[in-house]
C-alpha cells in the first residue's frame, strides 16, 4: 500500500537509488528472513508483513544500510564524479522526501520484481495445497509500490532498473508498461556513470544496456554500509553450469584490503559481523579451480582482527561447492575450528547439488564435478555432507526438477540421493527449472508437467525442509525461543499436510 504523503521540504536529489521494501530491509541482521518475501502478500495483513521488513532511514529518507548492489552503484556514481548531495539511496517508503523537481533519474534495484522466481513458484504452490488463495508475492507487490508511486509520475524522472531480476522485465515485455526507460543487464559499475549522466542532462537512454565484466580492482568500495554486513569477496564462478548466470561469469577474487575497508565501514555503523558473499567462498584467492587455504584463512584472521574485546566479529558464508570441499576437506575443518563451531554454535551454508543423475551432470554442469569424475558425484555429495555435519554446519541443499531431457531414471537417482541426505542437519529445496544462462530460451518446466516421480521428489524435499528448518533458527533469548516454538508448531502441521498429498 502506498504511504500517505506529507508536504515536501526540499527539491529532492538529482539521482535517487532505491528498491522495493522487501529487498531494501535490513531483516533484523538475519538475511534468512528474506525468503519471507516469496510469500503472497495476501497471506499476512500489511501491518504484519511490514514488520518482517523493517527499514532504517534519516529525515531525508537516506538509508542507514542498504542492499549491497545499490551500495555498489552509489559508489560507482560517486567515483564517476557525482557528489553525495546529488545521490541518495532512499527509503522506498519515503520517496516523497527524496524525489522532487530537482530529481532527474531514479535507479531501482530488482531481484524478483514480477514474482517469477523459483522460490515464489514453490511457496505459492505449497500454500495453495494448504487451501490458501495466493496473489502476488510480497516482493513483487512492494516493487509495484515503488514503480507506480505517484511521485514518479509527478516529476517524471528517467527510470533505470538493474539487478538480478531484470530478466523478468525484459522477457515479459513489460518494460514499457512499467515505465522503465533503461534496463541495465549484467555488471553495472562500469556503465552506470555514463547512463545517469545522460539522464541528468535529459538525454534519451538506450532501452537495454549490457554491463561488461568489471575487474576487482575497479569495482568501487561502498560508502553506505551494507545490510546484514554483506561483503563481496569473489564474483563469478567459472564452472559454466548452463542454467546459472553467475556460473557463466569468470571467477574473480577481490583484494583483501578492499574487503577489509568495507568491513570496517560496516563495523562503524554497528554491524559486528561479516557475511562473505561468494559463489564458492572456499576458492577465495585462488585461480578458481582449487582452494588456496592460506588466502582463505588469512582473510578470516584479518577480518577477525578488526574486532575488539567488546565486539568480536562473527562470520557467515553464502555458498560452498562440493568439489572445493572434497579437494581440501581440511580447509573446512580449519574454518570450523577458527569459527568455534560446536554445540549451539553452528553456521549455515548453501550448496547446489541439483541432481543425482550422472547423465544430467555431464550434459549441463560438468564443471560442478571437476576435477573429479561424474561417476563420483554421489559419493562426493555424501562425503561432503558427512564432513559438514561432523563440523557443525547446517546446509541448505538445492535440487532442480525438470531440466530439459530429464527422464524417470534421472529423477529416481535424485530421489535416492535425497533419501541419503535426510539423516544430516540440512534442508532440501526443490527448484522448478526456469530458463536462465545458456538455457534461457528453453521452455519453463511447470507443475503441470511433473510426473509421479517428480511429485515424490518434491514432497520429500519439502517434508525434509519443514522438519529441519526450525533447527536453523537461533534460540539465544526467551523471545526467540517462543518464536521458534510457534514456527515449529506451524511446520509440524505442514508436515502432516504434506504426508497426505497425492498427485491430482
């Protein structure tokens, strides 16, 4: 719902950067809360859903912390020559304070603007099976609140959109209807300066701009603290999985000093933790093919040294790869020991398994296995799961349903692997195949196309997730213990409902 507007007290900023509320929120410094944004907005009253996505901003609407992608774009514009008086990362609920007659361009970051992501599809489907009517997701609805905000129509700035979700706007043909002047696809730091300069001078903008690869030394250092203390330590992957956009980008590591500078900025803002963003953190400082333990551990020690007696710096990781784990199991053990992972102190990481089928591995994701053999994949997955389990990691695994050419036998191999993973501390997320990467022109795989075997795989993954997800929640306060008890009760009811599912 669009907020009521007060009289403006300024002429606004030349350039306003923003994003939907669900993407901009600091999530109480718990990034896992972001998954709530895939829930249809009608499930919760707006007063409740807004509490899931709190925002912190000043009297001008300037965000205290922001989504990392927008922080990078702001930094690129400042490096280009714009001043902090020209550029603001704005609270999306306070655009009336930041946009005015002086505003010439509004940049909007997007992740899932039209609610077409696999997460949105899965959540909506599960809730429908629970008997709920599902409308647009919270994220897509909050994106609409920004893109259709009357303040944009009043002052008519150029609208520039970028981020991981731009493909939805491009492929749906909605760019003109949404009033988007320019879509930036790819890495934006190298192109946004020129684009926004044209916008500020009232020049026409190209409908689509392809951002080229930016070298780590030229990626700007953020000026606004990043929400949840997220810092980028690598970019790209280089394993060339055909369905994955980051996998097709060259692997690059950021210089340690640039990473530390961003961590220092976050610490000054009160964020005493570093969430290390990478497609495979174990490869930091390497050539992208084999872990370099020295550089990884040196980075962790250097970040930890930025803390003090009162505030020790905590760590979080986004992704590990199975092949990197198996190339150097001791590195995982050393990281675990350094982080003190034992008892109630555990860490969470995401890993893409995607399939148990050697045939599909060979066809679409051969780089995921290298330098090992495809026939070793099952043993690699289970051995890495045992290693992580014994070192107190909790893992979010993903499996893709409906890769082009997938057969009954392929699905059965994934089913076998899922059943063997269920004994570990993990959730297993079923991903419905969506065309991306080099498979972007392929057709979607929909629930209507699922076979009995697909349904069984889907059901077992969701049941495992409902069963184990509550154990991923920290219970270090009385309030959190009560919250977690309620969540467990809800998930338990979900498990009961799941066991009754049959293919319709």
